[in-house]
């Protein structure tokens, strides 16, 4: 059974940019929770560079959840993003940064979520010890406000007026 085990953190400063090369990601949701509750499942379409994927994720249990991902034809992904996905789409640049035997992914959000920069790291086990790079800030793994599916209805640029519920 494919399980995603992932921790998320806010990013502090600019040191992470040294040597980082990014790739543009555009993703949209075909199915997700109501924006406040943690969804039992999400179905996402993503274009990452020149490849496209359909991803189904189960409900989160701590930092783990079921995840199934399938490569799909680019034309299908573009049509689903254009015709079927909730708005706004999630637009970001993803940087992959190796650090102490793990691959960190830093997402710099664009569009309505501009200003938000998060780092995530996928793990083998839920109790795996992780050395944190200096540029990693507060952990937000359990805070639904930082789930991409939540950012569709509650873009980061709107968080100051009025504040989002915790």
C-alpha cells in the first residue's frame, strides 16, 4: 500500500536558494474537503515541467496518508486544469535540495499564494529522526491551513483580512 509520510515546515531567510534549481508546478483539485474539515480524500491534477500526474490522497493520520499517483497525458491534464478543477489553481516553483541523505522540496508559491514558502520532506517511517537545515522554521505538518487543497479557498495573500480560523 503506497503511503506518503511527510513533514512540512515554513522557510526562513534566503539561504535555501544557494544552488537551488526550480521547476514550475501547476495543480488543481477535482475533489477535496470543504475547506475547513480535513478531507477524507483529495484528487489532484498536476503539471510538473513537461510531465503530468493524477494523484489520489487519503485522509491524513498524523503525518501519514495513502497516496496513489499516475502519470497521465499532458493534453488530458491541461484540459482537466482548464475545465474541471477548482479555482484558483495552485501555482508554484518547486526546488529540490538534498540535505543529510534526504531530499527537501521547497515550494515558493505564486499567484494568490505568493509570499508563502514551505519546505517538505518525505520520510520512510513516522518516527524517523530528521536533521533540519538552518533555513527551516516552524513545523506546520498538522496545520490544515498549509495544505495545498486548503489554499484554493483560502489563498495566503488573503490571510490578513480577516484572519483564517485556526
